């Protein structure tokens, strides 16, 4: 069989559009690749290939000018998101046999735009934590070294893309769940602006903290997927209209950043020596683009306490009933997070919201002078897959199971779009990502500048990879 899995998503869609290849051929290619590599990485534990084949035989016709039509391209959906008729567990034994009768509106939109959903990707229980394991499907492993974690919570999505099992994968991001696994696997992961990707119906539709978004091999493939994902929907009250100019067209006209503000640690995190060295080396790519790099002049000392309060409040609202009914089936980190939220006072939540507003206002003023804020995506390279979470780094202990994610969740609080792009490898040959953040709701310009960084770094051809089996 032709090595279809080596095509970028953009190339695959172009060939589907011209008829050089059919959706059924690509579904078969995905099935073959999944069978060959997924036993080593456990990224896609639930397949729906026959459903995809049935739908591919009657694909909706693209509307003229619909830049987001995927023409039958196989994709994966994270197992936190319902797909009609397909086992959807949320990574929890409580829902181990759950088969929803209806899809999330985001899935409906993707299928209306020609996506072929071939699998559900693995995730930690209810997406809690950036290490992908659960009691239903077990541990997902990093293809660059299967002893290690791919991160999470969109770990299965990132691994599926990195190994060429699918061309695009959907994920979600609260504290870094798209950006962290992208960094750990050498992919590109975008946390879009809240409302940019409509989803639901949700129990908490007005919460801006968690967003849906894409993982892909290249920035160009991210733009393609964003055009398929975007559009306003009445069931998502904070959803935004699709942009007048498609993300793909905007990408073609993108420019390098003029000036970026850089911080190695946001003043709040230890940083592994390999991450520090790799990041310093990657800054030369900005020089190659003629971009001025200046120090980030902002304090983030209150970012973790703000995030911990707001996240705990969200967990209590979303999962309090589940705790009351199924406490014994929940992993201890989730029990802790829900109980933390239930113990909060209105004053504590109010103070966190006011502090977040202050952080936001200070942050957006940075863009009066710079185009991007730049940091390492993660403060550490990938660690062992059997480690539940990182408890300390460089001799500094972390307060909770999510504290090591501070480099991503501190930026979540700003609501600004953020992307992780590959920036090189550690001396042990493990991927490292760089996090780029732009002004509010300017997702298109962010992608354009990320594309220029990607071209300067010259790393876009490293994927897909075959799993390096070491466990």
C-alpha cells in the first residue's frame, strides 16, 4: 500500500478533492497503520471504522467556497466528546459501557464538512491531569520512547497524529491539554480563543477556561482543521462566527513577528536543564526571521493560586454529582479537585476572578509593544509513563498534581490563543515545544507567525514516527 500516512493533512485533502485517492482508501490506510503501531502506544483504543466507511459512501457535498471541507479525511475525536453510536467513556470506569445516541455539535459540524471519524483517542479520567492513563484503557505511551508519557490530557490525540494513524486529531485544553502533548510528541497543538470552536450542549456552556482545538503535524494542517472546526452555533452561547477570511488564506498572507517578549520560566517555575538549553538554542530562529527578542516584563506570581481556585470551582460544578454517586470509582486526584472546589467560599472565588482580571489587563497591554509572548511549552522533557504526575523538578516540589503545568495554565488565564510548535530535540532525542501566545482572539495572526517560526526551525518533516519500543 502507498505510504498515505506520510502525507500531511493538507496534501491528503488536496488529493481527495481531485480524486487521486478516495475516502475509503484513506480509511483503509488508517486502519492498516493503526493495526501496525497502536499496540505499542495505545492511542486509539476505540475504533469506528465501519461507521466511517458507511458515512464515506454518502459524503456531504462541499458548499462552494467552504475552505474547511475535509472531503473524507480520517480523523480522531478525543474520548471526552460524544460521537453518536460509538463507545464514549470519558476515560472513566463509571462510563465504561456508555454509547451516546447523539454527537457533540462539533462532531456533527466536522462530519457535515466531510470528516471521517475513525477512532476515539485515549484521555485521562474526565481529562484530569496531563498524563494519559485510565482504568478503562490503560496507559498511552510516547512513540519517541514508549517508556515515557506523551503528556495529556489529549495524549492519545497527539500520539495518533505523531505516528501517522490519522492525519488530524481533535483535543481539548484547560490547563495545557493540547499544548503539553503536542510538545512531548513533536506535533503542533493550538489552544484557540474561547468560543472559536463551538461545542456542546455542555453542562457549563458559559465557562471560558476549557476549549476544543486541533492537533496536527504542521501549522498548515492546523489552519485546515480550524477552518473545518469553526463557526457559531446557538447551543454554544460564547461561540464566535467563522472569520471572514479563512485560516488557510490568512496563513498564506502571514508575516514574521516584528518583536517578541520571551520568558524562560514566567518567574514561577523550575525548568529542566535540557528544556533551558533547547529553548535558548531555538531563540536563534527568531533572529533568522529578523525578529527582535526582548525580556518579558510581567509578574505571574499569582497565576497558580488563581488557576487552582477557578479550576476547582469548575470541577465541583461539573463533577460534584458524580462524586456523590461514584466516589469509589474516581481517581484520588479528581476527588481532591472536586472537594477543593466544594470547599471554596464565594469570597475566594471572587478574589480569584478579580485577580485574573488584573492579570489579563496587564497581559494584553504587552501587545501594545510586541507581537508574541514566547515561553517553553513545558518545563520538562517527557517523563516515565508510569509516573502519575510530576511531584518535583530540579529539587523544587510541586503543590498538586497539576502544578507542574504552570507554563501552560498561566497563559490559559489570559484567554489569548496559544500554540505549541516543535523547536528541536533533547540530547536524548525527545521533542521539545515552544509556546507562542498572541493578542486576544487573533488566532489567524498567531498561526501566520507560528508558520514562519516552523519554517525557520525546519522541523516539519520529522513526523510521522514509528514507535521506539523500550518498555
